């Protein structure tokens, strides 16, 4: 892991939540608005997600056959400075441990949900002392589970994004607006104003005209 602010002796002292990793993987500015300005806005998609998660975020467990299912399980990895909550964790009799992240929308391979569930797997490995090679993302829109491979590339992506989140927190500065197709699906569009802020030259020129001292002659009638 690279040295980042909030890190001592290779152990991060600044904890990053797994949900922050997901937001940052989708859009660094979105994560910055949530983490630095306590900003958040709902739309139909986020409300659907909240309602769906209410069903899996009630702590509990059950055993059916060879599988024990845990719900709303808090997880953490002190060595990596990660923490979060797993929607569902299946513990199989053969020793397999499978975290299952629930999403209301369609699944995107390699998307932010993969980052979040990989982080969950890394935390579970530290807690249970077992290697986890696969996780799942359940998509309500697709009505099926999608397998996520927990390999070296996926693990490094989690570590890299966690470092980037720490840099955002340490610098207390919002990442730049991206102003691309992601913005159309973002509930925080109005708060972010991506199209306005992406026009740097226009914004800078307007700010200069507004705040720069005017010559005295300009005030004369």
C-alpha cells in the first residue's frame, strides 16, 4: 500500500467505509460531496434501494441445510482501515464464506458494486481467517446473483480506491466534476452542477469579472 495521509507504520489510521469506496468508484466527486459536505439527495432509484435494503438490513441469522445465512453483519479490517456492513453472508458447511451485496438496479460487471463486495470479502477474511475467492452481487432488476471473482486485481483496486478516499478526506477538497453520462443517473446532479463546473474557463472568467477590483473610472458617471 502506498503511503497516504492518515497512515502510520503502514497501517491506516483513517478508516474508510465500504459504502464510501462504492461511491468513489462510481464518481469521486459524488463521494466527496457525501464525505466532506454531508450532502445526499434521493431519487426514485435510491428510494427503491433503501426500501430493498430494509429487508436485508435487519440483523439476524438462519440455517437451512448446509448453509448458515447472516444478515446485516458488521465487518472490518483494522490492518487495511476498512469497515462496513454486509447485506448477507453465507457460511457453507464446506468452509466457503460468501458475501452477497444486494442492489436494486441492474448489475454492471466490474462496477462499483464489485468494489464494495470485494472489500467485504477482504474484511471477512481477516475476521474468519479464511481465504474468500468468490462473492456475489444480487440484482433485483435482473432477479439473479452475479459472481464476483476476488482475485489480486480486485483486491488491489480496493486498496487503491481506499487510498484515494483518504486523500480526499485529508485534503478536504472536492474532486472535479466529470460531466459525463454518469451524471444523468446521479441523484446528486443538482447539488453537484457538473455541466457548469466542467466549463472551467467560463467559470473562471465569470469569477474574475465578479470579484476583481474595477478601475475607479468604471464607477464614474
